[in-house]
C-alpha cells in the first residue's frame, strides 16, 4: 500500500502523540523507530518516522530528516511524494540555531516548495497560538517554566521572531481573524504572504475548531510543519472520517505485564493504585543493581513473575518518590543510575516476553526507548487510545508480535495500569 501522509517527528514520544491524533481522525498509521532499512510492509494511510533530532547539532538533524524524507517519498503513490508533515514539540522546543528552522528549510529545498506553515498549537493540551504568541495553559511560553529548560530554554513567546531567528526565509503570520473565516480567507492570506516573499507562516489557532478550519487550506501543501494538533484537520483532506477501523489491531493474546521506570508524580500514583488491585508487584532497587548484580536481579524478578503471570498482569517497577530518587542519584550519579535501571528494566521486559507476555505496558519515556530497543521493535501499528496521547500499539514479529503501550511520565489516569488491559480486551 502507498501512503498519503509521511511524517517526520523529532522525538519518540512526540511521534506517538502525532500518530495517535491521526488515528483518531481516521487514518491507519504505523510509527517506525528511525528510518526503516526496507520498504513498508503494512497497509496504512500514514507513517510517522520517529527520530531523536530535537537537540542534536543542526547539520545532523537535517541529514536524518532528509534520509527520512527520501524513504517516505519512496512509499508514495506512483512515485508521487506523499504530503510531508514535520512534527516538533507543542512548546516549539528549539535553540536560536534550531533545529526547527534549519530542518524546515532543508525539507522545503528538497521538496522544491517555497511556502509552508509553522504552528505548535495543540488546544487539547493547552497549547494555543494567538497573534503569533504561544501560550502554554494560561501563560505565555516564556512564563511557563520553559524559559528554564536545560536544553531548549524558550525565552520569547513570539513565534514569528523565534522562527525568523532560525531561518533565512522570511517569516509571516496568518492570524486568528483570517483562520476563523475558513479556507478561502486562509488561502487568500497565503497568496498575499507569498507575494510578499514570505516562505514560512506561523498560524494562530486557539481551539480545535480553528485546526479544523485550517485543515482544508493545507490540502496539496507539499510540506506542513507543526506540533501534533494540526493533524486532526488533515485526514479529512484524503476523504477519511474517524472510524473504529483506523485503530484496529490484531486480537490481543498472551500474558500481561507492566514495567515502570518513570518516577513522575502520575506514575507513582499509578503504581500505588495497581497495588490496591491485589495483583502482584515487585520493586527493583537501583542500589541492588550495582557491582555487576543486574543480571542476577533480573533473573530473580523473572523467576518471581513466571508462576504468577497465568492469573493476570504483574508489575515490575523502579518507580520511586523524589527523595528516594535523589538519594540513589547522589550515590550512583544521575546518568549512571538512569542507565543501570533502564538496562535492567529492558532486560526484564525482554524476559517477560520470552515467558509469554504479549500485552506489555511500559511507563517512562527513556524506559520505553530502552524496552523497545531490547525487544528489537522497528515498527509499531497504532491502535486505540487508552488516555490522551497514549495509544496501544502492535509490534509485528514472526510469533504473532506483541501489543505494547508506551506511556510517557505524566500521562494517564491513576488506574492506567489496569485500565489499559481492559481497553485492549
Ligand atoms: P519519564 O517519562 O517519567 O521522564 P523516563 O523513563 O523517561 O520517565 O525517565 C526516568 C529515568 O529515571 C530513567 O532514566 C530511569 O532509569 C530512572 N530511574 C527509574 N527509577 C529510578 C530510581 N528508583 N532511582 C533513580 N533513577 C531511576
């Protein structure tokens, strides 16, 4: 099958967020981990290639994005490029050097197009753009805490200025007055901006209605750049409507387990809630993994889990309260503690799958990356949403594959670890 929409995401959980929005609007979607080596095997409308290019040097981000573009173009209809969607964070995470501007420019050059849009608006998540200014919740971006981000401090909420600092192309604005008038007005504004030599237009959107008004005006635009919000207005351009079929996965089989390495507030509450259901839970203490003891601990955990799995899901977690995490970090170092725990949890995930687990919940962004790698997963078919931003996925393999959900830190309701299996059933 040839794809209609090809997406390039600058990080892993952001890719899943975009894929989830596309599925909810009627597209069947596969997410790939990096640029695949071979052609696409699945029958889908869209592919999201997940890169890790948000904070790497701009030249590398450009090279990876162009690789992804080339692969996506090869998956289009009759040699025609599918529409391309460059996805970045809804807080426009970037530095004055990029990478949003440089990657956008490189994709425009490669696609031979002189115009695209840029908008991180995602009203469902409180990200709105008004007169070119990005709000996170009720405050401007530069008052939201993002001004203190360790890697990509955002000190200016004016996206026209922020984007202009990163690109040689002229940046303009399609403001809310135009957007609320709909497709014809938006197209007229685009024509006027183009005539002024503008190459990239920031677009206002304060509600999902705005994004649905914007969608039709983006039909036939070779390149769209945005957060995940704009995705809700695109599938309709291909004649698609929300449908149960879009999120259909193969029937779930096998045993169930949860592996949790996130120490966020939400995940701590989810671990506590799971314990109240009476199902077994085993903690992994990072200090016990030191001095080459990791393999032995993993084997103990798997021996504990093996006889329990037939009765329902088990939980293996390193999730801890902030004080405990700080103490471990002081003892081992932040990076070393993280790597030790990620490695052990990934080995546990691998061992659980070998024991017959085919429905796996993973909590934590970095933890998810480690588990997906340990399981050798290269592609994920996106299925039904459990909670906003967190869908079930299916990773095919010779033995029928596994159902897996990757929950980033603060997502999900308190009962997520049990609810997830109910949603799948
Ligand atoms: P989140 O999505 O909540 O940020 P991540 O998995 O991305 O979760 O990050 C959590 C990090 O904390 C991982 O590197 C993980 O290995 C590490 N970690 C997990 N449990 C502990 C613990 N008890 N003490 C110290 N570090 C931990």
